[in-house]
């Protein structure tokens, strides 16, 4: 797996991600690069200085910023590891068919910023953690626990048995601003275009929505996730 860009590589090193090799573009200077190189050497990671063309070939996004790391494949967490937080204050995001890796990366990034305990993704019909996701998340994949489950609905049943209130995001739900988002909450975000599946929506404890006043009838999945999570944050900090 390739991790590229200053922020993503730095976050991976900080988090102790297993990195096999660090590639730095020849002639690259600056304190941020010196810090990354020093961190790699301290962790006994091989540092290779290469021409820009070499990094261009290794790069997935084409925006490596002169530094990339060759790392082991992403190791997913179990659902139980995501639920190990303080009871009564746990917050999860469940993705139901989000297939765009850029959306997944952005969702993981906002989950980190909002202090969510983790993100649940399906094994099938959904994006997994890839090089593109890591790049888009700006390194947040090094800090946010991501669990991959075989069956999303079974995961929801497990969470409900563990005390979570599961809320599905849908245009026809109750306003999120009139919904209690305190306590142990899991928010289900549907895929691009299809939304939350009918059975999953039925299985949820409630359906929430965001008021919309424009001519476009839906929000990007990552944008909607950010608004919903920060409403939960607002309620939890009492503002």
C-alpha cells in the first residue's frame, strides 16, 4: 500500500503504521521533510532518495508532494474494538454502500475531527481503505478505527444489543436538530444515489434528516456525515 503526501505520511509515522520504505524526492528541502525523514530513521525505516519520475510511477493520486511511504496493507479493526469506548458517550458511523473512495476518505477525516469512535464499512458493495482513501483522509486512517463487516444489518443488530441507538440518515426522516444525539449513537449513511437500503432503514431505531431549502435534493455523503456528526458534538458539549 502506498501512503503519499506530507500529512498522510507524517500521520502514519506518528501512529506507528508498519512502513517498509520511505521514498523522498531528491532535492526536496524544508522542515516538514526533515521531520519526516528523522522520524523514519528513528523507527529504523529505510529511507530512499529518488528522482521525481520514480515517485510519479509509484504514486496513485499523482500528488505525492515529494514523499511517499510503502506500507503494509491496512489492518481493519473488529466491531468490538470500535465499541470499547466510554458507555453513554460512544459515537459510530456506519456506511451502507458508500463506494467512492474519496467520500470514504473524507468521512474518515471528519470522523477523526469529531471524535467518533470509528467507521463501519461493508465487505461487499462499498469502498474499503485504499491508497486513495488514505490520501483523501489526510492521514486520519492512522487514527480512526475502521471495521469491515460481512453484513451491515447483522452489525446493526449487534450494536443495538450493546445499547446503541441506531439512526439512519434519509431525506424523509425527522430533523436532526430535533433529535437527541447524546448517549451511544450509531449513524447510518447511505451510498451515493441509492441512500440507506430499505431493510437497513427499517432496522434502525429512527430516521433523521437535514433540512434542505435548495433545488438539489441531496447532499454529498461526506458533507452530510460532517453536519450530522457535528450536531452530535454540539449536543454533547452542551452548546
